[in-house]
C-alpha cells in the first residue's frame, strides 16, 4: 500500500497516511477539523542500489570469457605452430 502525504491549508498540519489506492481521499484535518486537508504531490521513494539488475539478472547462460594470461608468471606460453610450411632447402 502506498503512503500519501497530506497537508492542511488552514493550520499547516502535515501527516503521512498509509492508504489503499481505492480508499477515498481524506478531506477533514485531524488537527483543526476543517475540510481543508489536501493530498500533496511527492517524489516516489524508489532507489536503485547495488550493482544493478543489468549486471545480475537476465544474463545469458553462455560460457564466460577465458581469463587473460598474465605475463608476469615466469612461464612462457607454448608458441603456436606457423601457418606456412617450412621452405625446402636446396641441395
């Protein structure tokens, strides 16, 4: 259920009220009793926190990319074979 902010125009009394959307709008001020209690326009209380839905939800189930090889490990990676065959030697 949403929380609505109300303020009295006559006595400036303010109150937040938890109401259903189908409930009637309040008009009588609980402080002064006059029918000048009005609903205020307020900002929505919506916040996005954390890493975001885009990073955690709806990701493809495909494989993750392989981690890059680090060059500081001291071991050399095996070299790939050359694409061209070796040239024949003349005799």
